[in-house]
């Protein structure tokens, strides 16, 4: 993510508001009855296609990293901090 909009004060404030609203919980996991801390704020309607919704709180949802990767159709980020050693 090299988009300079994600480094602005406006985005930092909006991101924090979305996470606070969502109680810092992954909303997709919550829908499935599970709990995982949220790490990413996802644009429901993509900001590259809907730039006018970039900072709209109703277009944002807090997600954990695996859910955020899944919703974008990407492979989950491997846990490289503690790799399997078997």
C-alpha cells in the first residue's frame, strides 16, 4: 500500500474512529460468532473505485489480517515470526 492518502492525519483519525466503533474487533469473525482483534480497516466499497467514500465511516469495517487478505482474494500472510520447525 503506497497510497499517500493512508499517511494523512485525516486517514489516521478516520481509521481510529472506525476501530473504536467496531470495538477493535474483526467484524467478519464476529459475524461467525468468534473473536479476533481487528488490525486492518477495510473499505467496503474500494477507495480506488469510490474515492469520495475514502473517509466515510459507514464504508469502513475493522478486520483481522487473515479476513482482510481473504476479502481481497490474497493468500493469508504466513506467520514468519514463529515458523513451523517440524
